[in-house]
C-alpha cells in the first residue's frame, strides 16, 4: 500500500453566480471526498471558480503536483470545462486515473465517457463510499469490478456500470468536510465571509425538474443535532464564519429537528446569521420563531408557480394559498422570504406565466428568483422532453436555467427569454421595493437585480447560470 496523490478539481468555468454576486460557494462535495481518504493519502483541492484559475493555471498545478488520480466535478453547463481538465491531466500523464462525479454524470455515465475519452470512471449517486473503495482498489492494484455505484472502462474499452450503491443510512458516519483544503478566504459575499453546511440528504418528493431525489435518494436522512453544532462550531471558531447557508433541499422537512437545531444554535451562543430552505407545507409558526431566535434571517421557499395546473404538472404537492400562508408566517416571525419561480414549462400558456409573475408580487416575498424550466438529465422533465422530441439542443453549456433549451407550445425561445427579463424587472422595479431597498440596504437589491437582468440578456445567453440570493451551490457527492 502506498500513498496516492489525489487532486480534486472544481473546473474553471464562466460562472454567472460569481459575476452577479461576486462569489461562489465552496464545493462541499469535494471536501467530503477528501475527508474519506486523506488519512491514508495526500489530497489537494483546487476550486477553479473561486480561485479564478485559467486552464493554464490548472495545467501548471497538475504538472507540479503530478497526481495519481484527478477527481473532477462540474455543473451540467460546465461539463465541457470539466472535459478540458480531464484532457489536460491525460496529456500530462497518460497513466493518471481521471474520475468524475456529480448529478449530471450520475445520469449520463456512458454518454459522459463517450463524450470525453479521457475520463476513466464515473462515480454515480452518493459518492463517498464508492470513491473510497475506488481509491483503495487503485492503491492495491485490484480490479474495479464489484465497486457499487461505479461506471468505468474495461480493458476492452467497453463501459461497465456496476449496480447502484445503497444510500448511507447514518450520515453522521460521513466525516466532516475538509474545509482546510478549500480556499476559504475566497468565499466572501459583499464583504462578508460565509460558510455552507449540508445537514441532511434525500428528498421524498418528486418535482419534475429536480434530480436531487434521484441523486441522494427519496429517503430523507439527517445529521444529529450534535453533529450539526460541531460543524457549525468549526466554521464559526476556526474560520470566523458568522454567515452560514444551509444547503439542505428542505431544512424544515423534519420540523422537530429544525427547531432543535435552531434552539441549539441559540443555546450554544454561536452568534451566527443563516439562511435555509423550506417547502411552504413544511413550515409553521413554531419553526419560524425558532429559526429567527437561532439567528436565521432569510428562508428560501420553492413556490415555483402561481397556477395550480402547473404546480400539479411539476408534482409539487402544494397550493398557491399554502405559499401565501407560509410567507406570511415567515414575515410575522421577522424572517425575510425568498421565493423561487419557474416559467416555461412545455404547455404553459402566456396567461399562466403572467399569473406566476403577478403571484410573485402578491405572495409577499422580499426577493424572487425566476428561472426557465430546464430538463436536466435524470429528471422527469428530461424524460418528458426526450419522449416528445422537445429538446432544442444537447449542448450542455446552454443548460443554465436562463437559456431556453426546450420547444414550448406557446412561446418561441426568444419569447420565453423576454418573459424572464420581464419577470425580474416587474418584481424589482416596483416603487415600494425600490424605496425599501434604498432606505434599508442602500440600493443593494436594486443593483443585484439589474446586474442579474443584464447578465441574462448579455452574458447568460451563452454562459450564465442564475444564482439564488443568497448563493446556492452544487456539490459533488
């Protein structure tokens, strides 16, 4: 057994998140993987986006470090940049083992390896144990056959998909991510250093546009309150992070646990400010009050649409009235509310899009994120679009949530893009919103909103991916 040199890479790419809000979040997935193997091996992480690296920079790092393995992650729209990193690694050393992971490659392992011959394997789904077993096999010269959750090239060139790996039942067994290997000084938003944590995995719901329940399973699994506090304490005291974003799909899915975490944060005197996501039907007054007392300032609601027909198509399992009630509950507790809205579903009418834009203003959220329905591989929307021949392109760079990539019954691509711009301007350029923003935040939201719309119009057409406010990040797990 020898010590392997393992380089984990978030590939450089044009990031609209970084252009709009000036930062991007840590690639927590890479930090989890590092923690699984760093006791036996030498592991480094490079965040090409946060560190603003060029491919030439990456080439120099790989050449200098001379890794035995390169692990790469990227969002769907950045896949070609990930392929470029793989090619750089192989050009420098044809014997280096290149592996990719994340939601996109989980659902397209064979296509990924066909598109990029430099990739030797793909880790599918929840990746920690699969990755650890892969490293052990490479270290000991064992065959890869039998490693659950792995797709790889056999000696004859054929791609083999091993059986899926069962989900990790007790997520407390997963080590705390290796924050020390990340460029933590780069994660700063508007002058404020921030950290991110993921306190639970899995989603029992089945929204048409979301791959999370397929990537992390439909069974929700949460860290213990003690583990959450331990991780928050590391961010607070070792890295001085007082602004935290909880990356859970639905932090409030287990309302009792959400309250316990909030109360523990207050009891421990962590003195942090934080944001978290909720469904509108997993939120109540007790949860809202506890979150506020524990330091939460903003809750993110997936409202999605103002019409029941579209909500039913999504499979959201909520009503517009529930959204109104949840936002009202949050505001009553002193929390700010951010709502997510999606337009451009295949048979959505002009009237229904107009209703959603109007509902975004009516529902009472402080901030709104609008995106265009995007059929990511693995989602039900992808299957729906493929079966009906609705895909306009399979150029992954356009899968940004602001670029139209589906044929729509009632809109041209230019028409739905115009509605997206209209949604942002209509929401943020209201007099009462502008006045409140100028008084309370010195025009902060106005400046972001305008920058966001300009990005959609000019940059987003080619390369954008619209961020939430605060920033949400993808991870490699």
